[in-house]
C-alpha cells in the first residue's frame, strides 16, 4: 500500500510539473517581442508669429514647411524653409529662412530643437544673414506647437516666435 501511495504521489507531482511547464511555455509564446523602430519621414506645415527684440520691427508673420527624418522615436533631423515678413512703421522687410536642425524628445511629447542656417532677404532692406534658432515644443501625432528664439546676425534683430503646425508621416 505504501508503494502505491508513493507512486501515486510521484505521478501527481510529475503531472503538476508538466502542466506548469506547459502553461509557462504558452505564456512566452503569446508574448510577442516589440518590433524594431522603423525610420520614417514626416512633413509639417506651420504658421509663425513673432515679436522682434529690437525696436526696428514691430512684429513678424510667416509660414514654413519642415521635412523631418526620424532616426529613433526620440531623435530627428529637420530641414525647414518658408517665408517670414517683418512689419515696421517705416519699411517692411521679408526673408526666406533655410535651416537644418536636430530635434530630441525629452519625454513622450516635449522636445528641444536647435536649428542653424541662412536667412535670404527678399526686400531691399535685408541682405543675407546667418540664422540660428533654439526652441522647445510639444508635438502629438499631427499637431506641433513650439516657442523659439531666432537670431539674425546681419539684420540687427532677433525674435521670439510661436509656431503652430500640422504634420504627418509621408
């Protein structure tokens, strides 16, 4: 009788071990590994409004297009161009910015962006200038709102600018 109880006990333990191994094997096969991040391009169109920091101009308005290549989910390379018009009581002025930049996300939606390039004057008041622009922003799947400082070395001014944009994957 003792031998039968031992065999029955060992059979129950072996059966329990088989069921537990089978259950854990099913759990691991159901958990799929996350796919690797796929690099992709984004395109965004924005409207800009700014306040120049020197009294030469009263305010600025502009529009831009930004092409962005995402290296990872947190870092991107950006190329931006458009048109900005500086308004003044005397002569207005306008320029076309051409900038390259690097965007790094600090969280899920908040990012820092640094851009540098040239500003090419479209009116007789402005020539060409070096342009650099650090900024911060919030981006969702389609909406991008950023605040930046732009400095134009040859225009005797800089500005604080707000950009509202719509973007999408291409």
